[in-house]
């Protein structure tokens, strides 16, 4: 028996990176998975990869900043698998720049994808879960940048901090319906971006981590699995940091 046997899950921004890692981990534990991303080509590749492993998976491109697109995604999950039990709001972008040079457009685009997108996903999924009457789990992917701030990322840090407030408020509203809403704040995680960093910079970052290593995508996926499953049935409105102790 897998931890998510019989559960139907939706993960935004899941064509690659952390989203795809979570989709793989959920599939390993018996979940049926709806992949979603704005990059249709990469999304199809991800779907094929998971289907080849025998997972029950479907995919639908979606723009998380568009209310109708998010509604269609949640509807697709319910129509395909019968219900929506887990929603992971993971889609995100960066438009980095120091404060004095950042444009209003770059600030707003990041806010819209992360914060508006997270709000639309939380709202739409929770409404579906309420209609089903079976509760559910919503997981918002924030960042340690939302806790400590990050130079050159006033837009990203603001959006990720906002997701924490959204998570707590939505958790209070959803609790009476059995809907749990929690957040994850990844820290320094191995990605294509970190792989391209100069070794001396990489070493300096790792030296700041008490556990002595950078995180892996599966570290984030395992935490999402915990929050999606009944192992966390008495947890709501919390934020879990996945940082190896950095910035504690």
C-alpha cells in the first residue's frame, strides 16, 4: 500500500525541476497525477516519462495567472480521475534585479505567477474539495527567500512571503471542511541553476549549511509527500523549511 493510494493530485509547474520530482514521488506512492505547466512541449515529455514508469498520469497546460485556465485544470483533474484530493501550487518564475533597476513589469509578473497563481490554485482546489465533502490537502511552495529575503529578488521574496500569509488564512477557512493548507520553504536545492554555479561559490554556500550538503529535489518531494498524506493529518497552516539548518 502506498501512502497516496487512491489519491488524485494536481501539481503546477511540474514539467521539470521540483514539480516533476514531486510528481514522481507521488506516483511511487500510488497517486494519480495531473501534471501542468505553461511549457506544453516539456509537459508532454514529463508525462511520457512518468507514464513509462507505469504511473497513472495525465497532463494539461495551464497559465496559473488566468482564473479560467486554473478552473479548467482543476476540472480536468476531477473529470479524469473522479476527484481532487491534493493540490500543489508550485509554478514559478524569476525576474531578478536589484531594487533600483527592477521594472514594475518584472515585479508584477513574479507576483502574479507566484502569489496570484497560488491564490487561484488554493481557491479553486478548495472549492472543489468542499463540493466533494471529503477534505483534501493543499501545498504551497514558498522559499527561504520569503523568510530571510534575498538581494536582487525583492519581487520573488515578496511573493514567497505572501504565500505564507495566504497559507495560514486559507488553512483557517478550510479547516472546518477537512481541507488542510500547508507550505514548504526550500532552501539551497540542487537544480540546473546551481549546477551552473562556479565551484568556489557553490562551496561557500554549502559551508553555510549545518547539515553540510545542499538539498536534493527528492528532499522537497518527500516533504510534499508527507504533507499530502495522512501522516500529516493533524497539521494545517504550517510552514516546513527544507534548508539543512541554513538561516535557522
